[in-house]
């Protein structure tokens, strides 16, 4: 009705955010917030074009449907998503290896991938890696080390095969997938490929980060095209984050609806929200 009068509405805050703010300011109690949430859920008249969740909306599923060859690891990921009916990747940004293993044990059955930042672990050891690999095997998920490589080919190659912080990380020896910024150009993929391809590893190229004030945006298609055909290609181009809002350090979240329905993401990454 408003649109017919030339008035365009733009949301500035979601009801969930509003409830969080009111509750934090002690203007409403938890019970009221919960009952409003329930009311909205039960009376939601907005419907997407899709009637129920289906991972087939993702770009990888579409590529697979067209019978185009995809990276074996991407294929494995799709299989896991289908088998487990889960496209959830948990980002376990903890600093203690025991805590990380516990997370992997308790969430393992429900996720398709576990994303790690081993460079923030205070007690990284090779025994920890072996335990993590055993859990990935047991619960059928992929390990995705979020080492965002962003340098010339020769440097990332060395970082990927070795790299020491307090211990040698040897990321290529245990992580099924790693991440790289597309910004340095094809060299970064070539460098990673030299190490990862013989091991059957995959690489996700970041086209654009979600953080506030982000300055670089590589068009997604372009980012993927710069990956040479002969090297390991990006396993998927989209990833995103659950819930609205953010944090005080520039993080910005979006909703599963937005990332799966509107952007066609294959996988949703969720960290602290879990
Ligand atoms: O590459 C990422 O995973 C990533 C890209 C991006 O644009 N923004 C982003 O937050 N991330 C990662 O996603 C995770 C988000 O964690 P939470 O903010 O706790 O959900 C962190 O591990 C970030 O490193």
C-alpha cells in the first residue's frame, strides 16, 4: 500500500535486534523477549519463494547438477551435506586445544565442516592434530583451517607446507580445505596448489569479507576465474554468518535466509553464535 504511494520502506533494525537491545537495557525481561520471538515465529506471514530448506540452491549443487566436473573435495563436501542434511560449518575460534576437541566431539555429527584458527591455539601439538583428524573421520566432517593466505605464490607455498609459530603447523598435512585471499592474484592459488594438489586438498577463495569498512571486493566470478584450471579451485565461493548484528570489532552478521535463499550459499559459517 505504501509502495503504491511512492513510499519505500527500509528496515533499520530487526525485531530480534530490538528485543536484544531492550532486554540488555532491562526495559523488558527475558520471558517477554521470548514470547515476542515466539509470536513472530508463529505468525510470520512472509514467505520465501522456497517452501522448505534444500541445499540444492547452493552454487555447488547447481554446478554438480549440470554434470560439470568439480573438485573432488567439493564433491565430498556435497556428499557430506546430503548425508548429514547439514550445511553448517562451525567456526571454533577457541584458544585451548582440549576445548576445540570437545566442540568437535559434541557438534561433529551436526556439521559438515569444522573451521579452525590453529594459530590462536596456545597449546598446539601434533597429538592434538591427530585427535582432530580422528574426530573428523568418526563424525564425517571436513577440517577447514582458516589461515587466510594472502601473499605471493612462493611465500604461501612455504607457509602452507610448514610455517612455525611456536610449533610447525604443517597445515597442508591435515587440513582438508584452507582459505586464501584472491587479492594477490593467481599466484596465491598456484603456490598453494603446488603443495595441496598432490594431497587432494581444496582452497576457498575469499571474494569479499563481511567486516565493517571492508575496502577490497573482488567480484566473485572474477576471483574464481583467476584460479588456474590446472590448480586446485575454490571449493565454494560463498560463506556467511548466522544472526543479525555484530560485535564491537567490526564483525557484521547476516541471516541464514539471506545467505542461503538470496545469495545461494552452499555452506553457512557460524562462530560465537553457536
Ligand atoms: O573467512 C572467514 O571465515 C571469515 C570471513 C569474513 O568475511 N568474516 C569472518 O568473520 N570470517 C571468519 O568467520 C568467523 C566468524 O566468527 P563469529 O564472529 O564468532 O561468528 C571467524 O573465524 C572469522 O575469521
